């Protein structure tokens, strides 16, 4: 039997900051896998230009955020909790040591200062592995609220709605599955739905009615 092929792509864009939360708690099926990248609402990624670095460092200091830092968080299906990792510095900072030593030293000083004052990481990568039912539910109902309360917002989300076709399973990162992408840029929150032909897992759900309702609610945005 042929592999599923893309038959339609649907999109919604809005400035309503409640949009992602609405999606997480109303999605009419349990995703098979999900990963998210969350960042502070007021501190987007720095493009490494000298004038932007100075602004970025000031924003981090104001919000008790460690510059150019990241951490990993993974849902543990046995313990039923999200497990945090260590805080690391992004690799792209190291090249400044040779291109702009003054900016590099400023970043190091700011990083140490924010770490010692209990600063939080700039970027949080969250993974909810297969099976994702419990982790996704926990993320939507509780953990995402904690992130919002700390000033974070989803910048990107990759959600696998299905995991198999004709009894053929696919490992993470491979295979023709139906997916949903969340993204945030310049105060715009967007949803992209990618549905695959002959994907029986998706069509046994009310995904079409759910999307239509979502579109109706946010149509004026």
C-alpha cells in the first residue's frame, strides 16, 4: 500500500495570546510525539549583530535571564513529571571570542552575573516522547501555565498527530505522519495543520470539526 501523501495544509494566524493554550487543551486526539521551544515573551533570539547584542543583554538583565542559555526538559512517562536538564550556553556565542572579543567578554560577564543571581535560561527545549498522551495532557493542563507565569511563551512547537500507517510504525523524526506546527513571531501566533492522505488515525477523530471551530473563534484576528 502506498505511503500517505500530503493532501491539505491549513493555517490560522492570530494575535490572541490565548491561542496556543486553547489548542493544547481542546485538541481532539492524543498526539504521539511533541517537542516545543519556549522563550521569554519579551526577549527574542539575538541575531548576533553588535547593536542587537547590547540590547539583548539589557533585556536579559532586566528579566533575570541568562544570556544565550538553554536547557532541556523531558517528560518521564514512568514518574509522570517533567525532568529538567542542566543550563548550557549556546554554541554560537563561542565564535564571538575571535570576531568580537569585547562583546564576548561582556556576554561571559553577564552570564555569570545572571547565573549567580538565580537567573533563568533564555531557551527551554521540551520533549514529550512516544507515547505522548500523558505528557501532552500534563503540558497543556499545568506545565504550560507555569511557563506562562514565568514569562515564557511557545516560539515553536512540532506535534505528531499520528505515528503509523497500515501497521507500519515510524521512529521519531522519520515517516509520513500528520503533524501540527505552532509558531510565534512578532506577536503573531500561528497554527499549521498538515494532514496526510489515507492516515486512518487522523480521520477516526473530529479533527476537521475541531479546526473549523477554531477558525470560527479566531476568524476576526
